[in-house]
C-alpha cells in the first residue's frame, strides 16, 4: 500500500482534528495507508510516526487541539535537519506529505518541496494570515470565541462605566481583532496593519467620552502594547476607571464552528484527490467559496489577506466625528 503522511503544525487551530480525520478517511478510501508524524516537523526529524487508522480518528471530529500534537520547530530552519527529515520520509516510502498549518508551516513545506518531497498544504491557523486563501481552518472558531468573550466583558464594563482594553491573538495580523471587534460592536480596534500610537488611542477615547459613551471598548491585536500598563495610564490621564483583559488561549481552544468543520472536510477531501491524481506541491484554499490550489512557491510569496475594506467600514462606523 502506498503511504500518505500527515502533520498538524504551528499554533493549533480548532478544526485541525476534523481535517486530520478527513485526510485519514480519504486516504483509506483511495487505497492508501496513512501515517501521522507527531509534533509536526520535529516528529519527521525524530522519525516519530505511527500508522493512523479510521478507528483512531473516530471520535475527534468536534475536538479542538490536535490528537497528533502540533509544534513549531526551530531545528527545521537548519538544512542538516531538513535533510534528515527528507531521508526519513523517503525511507518510509511516502508518496506525499499533507501539512495542516499556518504560514510558518508553509515555509517548512516549501523547503521540503525544494528537496524533492511531494507536499500538499492545508491552511489551518486562527490568525487567518495564510495569503493563498480567504479562509483558514480555525479562524471562524477563534473569532466566535473572542466575540462571545468581548460581549460578556462589554456588559460588565457598561454597568460599571469603565473603559476597557481587550487583547486578541494575532501577533502579525489583525484579523481576529478586527472581526471580533466588529461583531461585538466594540468602539476602537488597533491592528498591526495600521499601528496606532498612544496619542491616537487617547483621541479616540476622548471622542467616545465626548459623545456620551462612558464605557468605550478598545480591542487590540497582541504584541502592540502592554495593555495592563496602558490601562493604568488611561485611568490616570482620563480620571476614568479602565480595565485590561487579555483573551489569550481561550480563543484558540474549544470545538470548531460549523464553518470550520466544513472547511476541514473540503480541504481534506481536496488534498487527497490531488495526491491521487499525482498533483503535488499545492496550497489548497478558498476563493469565493470555491476550492482553489495555488503552487506552494507562489503561495509563500503572496501578500497579506487583511480585510482592509472591513477595517475601513469599521472606522467609518465608529468615528463619532462622522455622526451628525
Ligand atoms: O499562530 C497562531 C497564534 O495563536 C497567534 O495568534 C499567536 O500570536 C501565537 O500563535 C501564539 O503562539 P504560542 O502559543 O506558541 O505562544
């Protein structure tokens, strides 16, 4: 039996397990054996794999996390370790490797392609910053998690007339912050794609207070500010109570939404169909709700898929100066 290998890589994302399940089931349906490497590229270097069966994946569809573990692998930046990984894959006689992960994992996939390995990449990251697709597995779940939490926080802030700073995940991209800020009717969003300095944030807060909003909500993507320090400064400078909340890993865990489960199935099915047709080295994705396949070398060079149009709408809606 020919073998298809699979890894889940990078920060985990709700729906990775669902995608793993569809890859495993499709592999056997098409007459392949499926092997899973634990801990992504690290597992390939360490030759830490097992034959994963339909039985193994029976009960994982709706679970967050990854049953085969996900990891980032520093070692994999080193060409010597990449060569070991290639040797291990070749020794095992793998027809193709399915990489389920985000843009860092895509770079790893591309380097394996350069060394002669057949790869198919599937986008799975809560950040939705894989540029060759409109939708990554896990993003919708993370945004729903964040939105629910921001809704709750806003209610208690309103009751106590407090300003609030809420930090979402997304160190390089502001998609989670933007979508969850819009969906929870927050007042201000700060994303790395349009960095706001403290003076900007102060002006926005002052505008909100001037227009009678006693509990402005500011949603920020992580790594831009020390939100706890900033909240103390806001409280002091506006003489108005302010609180800071980092949503952290509560965004990344939990069951995948319906949207992410559907993506997981569609991407998994398409990956094995491509491999079965001997079409390799593509990144699977979605555009206008249609499955697309972009050559990996092109996918890793594409520009940001930050939704500037949504960001512009958000700013128009929330600028009290625009209100007559
Ligand atoms: O890539 C997904 C992500 O959750 C980012 O939003 C976040 O910045 C990062 O991973 C956190 O990574 P780690 O869990 O390794 O600290």
